[in-house]
């Protein structure tokens, strides 16, 4: 499963069978900032290949950057369940 969160587009949840669900509202820069602040809490940083993991999970998050190196999108690849990791994204889809 993947969750794609790009500024200016509705977040999209992709399933293994290529089916997808989109939220009704577009991601704003402040939405992405909340995700980044949560994701990079503590001493976490993106690696040189624009990826970061969540400890004790198989999840991997990739950053999409613009020409001036700002993060403008995230792709969450879900590899195993860890409660609470995607709560901010759930709020976008459900509320």
C-alpha cells in the first residue's frame, strides 16, 4: 500500500490491486509541514536518496523535491503495521 501526499493535489491511498482512494481536499504546504515535523522528529533526516524510515517498521517514506531542493511531496510505502504512524494522514482522509 502507498499513500501519496503532494502539495496542490488530493492525497491518494493506493492499494496492492491498483485501486485507489482520493481525499476531497488538496494538500497544503502547512499539511506537508505537519507531516515532515512528525516524521523528522528527534534526529531523523532524509538520506542522500531522499528516503527515511520509521523505527521498528517496514515503512519507508520517500521525498519529492522541487528544483530548489524543497520537499513538495511524500510517498509512504507501508510494509508493516505500526499504530499511530499515519494519524495525521488519517485526519486528511477521514475528516
